[in-house]
C-alpha cells in the first residue's frame, strides 16, 4: 500500500487543447510498461485529448479516440515500445469486479493502461499509479466572457504519482 511519502505531485495550467496534447506527449516520455494512469475530470475536461497526446508520445498505431461505447481499445506500438490500453470506465458502475472482464491485469505488465473515469474502480490493479485530475479554471458567470476570448479552454491539471514507482520522480519535466 502506498504511503504519503510515496507521492509526488505537480499542477500545471494548460491553456489550449493543443497544449493538452503536448502535455500527453511529455507525460508519455515518463511512462514505462506496467504503468497505470487514471484520468479524471468533468465531461469535456480534456481527458481524451490528453490520452491522444499520450498515444502520440508512445508512438502507437491508430487514432486515440474516446472508447466510451467499446469500453477499451488497444493501440499497439509502432516503435517497439509498450502498447497503449485506453479504457473509458464512465458507463461501468462497479469496481474492479466489473473491470475484470477487460483483463486489464493481464495487459498491465507489458502495456501502459490509461483509464478515464477510473477513480474508485481500478486502483487495486497496481500499487503504483499516476492520478491526473483535469479541472476547468473558470466557472459561473465568467464562462460566457471566457468563451468569447478563447479562455474557456484553460485547464488546471494536477498529476500525482502514487506508490514506489513514482517516489522521488521529478514531474517538473511535464512543464512546457
């Protein structure tokens, strides 16, 4: 079980969808086979955009799109690196029991597994994981004015490494 000293964290401001994809590419450079990445945030926060950048950074085959209706997609590597297993747990109500049908525990050792909406559902797959929380920086009445000047795309992204795999890792490389 991870202890408080087994966590590292960085918070970034991401101004555009292209910047979110760039963050995904930088994050991919830190990942290795066996890594579990949980993406959380409201609908439209940019989880799939970040996953698209991860796929680009990992050099995988196929367009990384939302797997909402197929639940999971496997994107093999084109460069000999790990495959990307992209999961959308939004429609899955149960915890790990319901996820077992996806055989993520089999895929994890040789792949990078990215789970959107995985909070409370897949943490038990690994003692170490990256938790990525994406939040809009604006809210309420400011949204209408922000939409007019393009600022509605701005997100605060907090990346937290949990467990021994991430202990002591320098996540500052994620800054643009």
